[in-house]
């Protein structure tokens, strides 16, 4: 699968959609609100930990909302809150409300580990949250605790139920597939959610960050489909343009829909419409690449909204074609750690 080529003759826009040199328009922003987390998933952060961002380097809730408003003026319509674990950020329901109130933003979603979401589900719903994704890699309590280095499976399952109960549906359950860790647990996950039409289970390929042994633990999505295909008949569902990177397949025997996200073996860089802002204000125009300078520095230098918008347009214009982790030769891991980027 090849990367996109720059579009000849395309000029940098002063208004209109947020374009890069490959004519990709960006309508979706993932905002990481913290790099901290109450879990320590083995595939997300190194065993010996990380140096946390300094508190004063985190964007305030008001700064986040201001930047989100500028993005909305430039065509962003969907925002997803992530982290670290977003629910550990103080004042998060308030931020959800601020984002939901921005003109032009029609979808505010969140990705959470589900550890402490259940008691606050209604609060988030009332604040304007539309949907959540919950991460869950196994239904075996002991293995779950091992993968998350201390997580509590019962709380996560309760959060999925609570999200369904308050109408944050469909709830998407994200399972990262890791060799020698949870491949034998995938069938149980499919069975467990087969009777839950409000939940869509998605399998995600393990992504290569420095220090997570990703090459040998990566499992291609086709291998996952082959494994499930020994028990069920899977049929691809027609794709809806602009609906994210998951490719859905239907389990014919039950009608259950499963999503497959394959950033490596069937990467989707050519249609990428996503931008990511880290908690410290670094804009990652590509998931694989660290972004400089930080929007935080520009905000705190006192730039006006117009000047900030020009700077953002410049950063997006400089977006690279895509990541190179799919190359057999010259394989290159992504910068940083997933916990700092937010997935
Ligand atoms: N703490 C929240 C959670 O776990 O859902 C949000 C942040 S987490 C970084 C976002 C998503 O990235 C989760 O679904 C997680 O499973 C996924 N993730 C983390 N490390 C990954 C990796 N190396 N490859 C693929 N997905 C990864
Ligand atoms: Fe925390 Fe989510 Fe990373 Fe797990 S995947 S360590 S829950 S940020």
C-alpha cells in the first residue's frame, strides 16, 4: 500500500478547509487532555515509566476550548478526548460542555479505559458527550490486570453497561491485538459481545512505538480474521466514506458487526482526515511524528486568533504523507509513547 503524492498546483489556503499538500481536508481532531493514567498498559507505555509532562505545560481547559474553536472555524466537526486517561483530568465534564457548545462541532466523543467512567456516565451525557470508546483486550480478569498493570476488569465492564444505559451508543470496544498476550482471548470477546447490539467490538493492530517490541508482537488484522473465520463466516460491510479508519465485517451466523483497524498492514494514510493535539499543545499532524512548535507556546506568546489560525494552517500544510512503519525494509517506529499521544 503506497503513500499519497503531493497534488501539483495546489496552493496553501487562507480560508476554507484545512488542507495539506496532498489535498487531504481535516475535519477530525483528537485532543489529549493529560499524559497521566490510572493504568499502565504494557503496549502503551514502557515498564520503567515516563517523565510526566509538567503541570504548567498542560493546556488549561480554556486554552483547549479556544484552540478547538479555531479548528471548528477551519472545518473540524468531530472532537475526541483522549489521554493518558482523560477521566483523570480535573474538570473534564466542564470541558465536554465547552466543546459541545462550540459552533460547528457536532460530535464530541471520548476514548477511556473505563476504570472510573460508570459513576459519571450520566454527568458526561448531560454535559454533551455523544459517544465513548472503551479499551478492553481480554475478558480474563487475571490477564486484564497483567496487561493493564493493575486494572480492574469488573469496573470496565460496568462502564460499558453504564454508557449503554445512558444512551452513549453505539459503544465501541477497542481491543489491541498483541502476539503472546491476548490472541487466545479474541474468540471469547466476540462471543461476549455477540448478543449486545449496542456495542461494536473492534480489533486494532499493535502500533510500533520505540521500546514496545512491536515488530515481533504485531499481528496483522488478516490473521485475526482468519482465526475468527475458523468459527464464523465473516463478510465485509461496504465502507462509509469519512467514517473513520475501521473496516467493518459482519458475522453471518449472528449478525454481529466487528471492526478492524489496521494502521500498519492496510494503512489508511491516503484518506487521513485526523489531527492530534497532545496535552502540552503539540500538534501531531501525523500520529507517527512529534509536532513542533507547541501551540501552547504560541498561545502564551499572546497570538491573536487570526495569527494562531495562520500558524495552524502552516503546520497542517506541512503534514507528511504518512508513516513508514509498514515498510518491510526501513521499518521506522513512531516518535514518543502512545500514552503521550492519545491513540
Ligand atoms: N486511556 C484511554 C484508553 O485506554 O482507552 C485513552 C488513551 S489510549 C492511548 C487510546 C487507545 O490507544 C486505546 O484504545 C489503546 O488501547 C490504544 N493503544 C495504546 N497503545 C497502543 C499501541 N501500541 N498500538 C495500538 N493501539 C494502542
Ligand atoms: Fe492508560 Fe489507555 Fe495507555 Fe492503557 S492504553 S496505559 S489505559 S492511556
